[in-house]
């Protein structure tokens, strides 16, 4: 492995946390000479998507050994950790008019005044009808670096007959909320009444939707009795449909209010119905009626919506919600040729900038797997179609679009018991998810964890401006190889740069090399400086960083290695870089 000469410069100021001078900077690869001329070889024995716990622990220990200790109290260290993140004036924050516990600007949501990147996954408790097992799923999600869970509630199971509202046993909401609070994960509750969308021409229902099915459940989760007893059009402002769903929503409100984040609970937001259109007006008024019922019933947290197909629904006008979101399944639902990819979607950022730029960019459902129909290839094939390489490229493409709230559908699929599934699918709802139907972890779990720990330990990434990409041009940035595609996000407070890289042909399986010229606080640099080029394998994405802060006093001038963890452990600042062949230049931020 090639490495730069060690460079040590005396600091002009002493660290307030240390009585001895500190080094301004040093630059190194993962084979490096430490400031004490003691050779350390933290070679990352990382194999993509293989077991990584042992080399991770060994590498972390070695990183600890290479960094100077910072003395002082932990409280002072925590204070110092945020000194370099002094923000410029944020855009005006918005709220829903009912609470300021949850607010938002054009970057992220805020919870109790703190920015939050909502990193979430989908889980349906009715597909794992054993309340004692829900904590297991939540804890695995947290272990993957997620801080949120999106949960459908099934109207048909909860309201099986007119006047019967059943929140007992596996239909109960309180055990969901209790387990989520214990695990430390926020909930976006999605009670419908309708919980899924897919256009299917079954020719058996006389709905104006002709027919719609969601979450691959019969009637999209709507209670079956309503499909026969309601004469009006379902999911409109028809009075008999309103009378049919209102007791169910009243029950949801009553069970949920004590568990909102405003009361110390885990419920962060509630979604209004599911994947619909704002036209004709009867549909928009249906949404408005639902929203009024939630507010009249005392619900305080923001109301959200998930729009399929970039439909621009419920952003403004009758029935508009507090925070709009877009659903996307770029690989579709045919797992029969799992190594064949559709390319990444490239207009997400432009869509958001055009339609709701004053809100954070939210994806309530992004593809985390696929359902498998009768006669399909099986869920192992669906896992391959949406495997770790898909997650690496497509999830980071969402980051490149400046998405700051996202949920993966599904993260745990489970089983569609009894008569729950619609006729097109069988009972397994494994979905090829990160957590399989048996609750075993798939290799996809590891990739989500790699991303989740980076997001969790990178506060500067929560507030970024989209600067440009290879198609628009990026000021001050030059990429040597047109086969590499780069997007630059920059934190406006710290000038931290996040260069999200992939291949221009996102479906390519070839490997490429490229160099990139970037602006930094130390001037313009051409990277890498120690090797011939930055390597991108086929179907791989990397995040390069410049002027990236971590821990109490640490910063990275640049790194062409992917950051896994950045922070303080005990009294030491720790930066954990993943790949074995990369370069980084480390040191306290220049004054």
C-alpha cells in the first residue's frame, strides 16, 4: 500500500483539553506512521457484504491507539464537540400549529430543537402477531443504525365488523408503543384506513379506483364489511363511508395521543391514508375530513402523506398535509432476473426543488425488497434484486438528492396470515428484506448498518445544500473520468463537503478509476494524492468528504475512504474508515 510521508506541524495554539501541544495535521493512508514514529498497520480486512465484526473491532482499537488523548471532563469534551458547528441563521422553522416539539425547515425535521435525519424501515405488526417479538424487530432496526419505524395498522383486522373496534392482543397499539420506546426508535404511524396502492384490473369491485390494493392485502386493508355495506364511493367524502371509518380513526387517536413525542412517547408523525390522488375534489375533501378528525380528536404531531409516481398530490390545496413525501420502487416487482437493474432515478432533487422546496425531502417508502407473486422466483431472488449493491448505489443516490427522511419498505416483511393477502400473492411476505421472515439477518442488514452508523455519527450531513452534480456542473470541481458521476452536498455552516460518487451508468458491473479536484479549507486539491485514482467497482457508491469534523477536536481535511464511524469514545476522538485502499488527511480544523 502506498502512503504519504508523515507530516507534523506544531500547533500555534494549545488545545483547551490538553496541556501539551497538538499536531495541526497529518496525512496518511491506513498503513501509517503515527506521531510517535510507531508504525501501526490497521489493515481493514473488509470484504464487501461479508462478516465484518472482528476486523471492525480490531481496526477500531488500532484507530484509538493512533490518536492523541484529550483530557478533561466528558461534559467539557461534549461541549467542545459542537464548538465547530456554530450555525448560521437557519431558515424559519415551521410547525403544524398544534405543537412546536416537532418542527421542520427545508433541510430536516427538528425534535425538541435538535435536527433529526429520520432513517427508518417498514414493519407491520399484524404480520408478526406475537407482541413479545416486536421488541426484537425494533432492537435489530436500532442495531442497523435506524432511528425510525413506519407501521401500517390494518383497519380490517382492528375493525372486523360495524361497531367492533378491537385493540386487544396482537391488534393492540400500546405494546407497539411500549416496545418502540424501550428500543429507542420513533414511529411514523400509518393507520389508513387504506394502507397500500397498486393498480390491479381484477374486475371484481365497482370502486372508482378500479381496483386498488395496498400492502398486498385484500381491499388494501379496508374492512371487508365496508366494501359491501357502504353504498357510496370508498375513500371519498361520501357520508356513509365517513360514518364507516370514523369510529376506527377515533380509536386510533385515543390509543395514540398518550404516546406522541409531545408526551414523551415514540410517535413522531401520523400519515393520512395512503398513496392517492387529490382529484376529483371528493378525494381531497376525504383527506381534509380525516385531518380534521385527527386534530379535533387532539392529535398534535405532524400529518404526512406518501405520494406514488411523482404525482404532486396533497402538497397544496384541499387536504394538503404538513410534510409531503414521495414513494419510489425503481426496480419494480419482478424478481425473475435479479441481476438486471433499472438505472437510478436522476430527477429526485429537481422534483423536490420544484414542488416543495420549503419542506425537508421525505421518502416514506423506498424500495427495500419486493413482493413475490404466485409462481414467482421466490424471495431469495428478490433479496438479490435489492441486495447490498442495490442499497449501496440507490440509497446513496437518495442522499445525493438531499433526502433527509426515508423509510425502507420493507425492513421486516413477515407473514400475511389467513385471509390478509390479496389474491396475487401467497402468505409469505418475506419481501427479500434486510430482516427475513424468520427474523434472521440478511447481508442487506450489514449494508444498511454501514450507512446507518455513518448517518448517526455525521451531524454535519443533516444540514446540506445541493451544490451540483456531473450533469449540471459543480463549481470548483473537476472529475477526470466521465464514467464517474459525482454530486456535491455542502453544509452551509461548516463548509463540510460530501461528494457522493457512483458510476454514470449505475447498472455497470465494470470497475473504473477517477481523480477529482475539490476545493477545501487548505486550497484546491486533486484526489487521491497517494494512489493513481479512486476506485469504484461495478454497482458501488462512495461518499468522499472534505473538511469533515468528528469528536471533540478532530477533523478530516479530506478522505477518499468511506467513513463508518466518527465520534468520541471515552476521551479519544475516533474516525473509523472502511476500505483497505484509501487516503485520509487528519487534524484539528484550521483556525
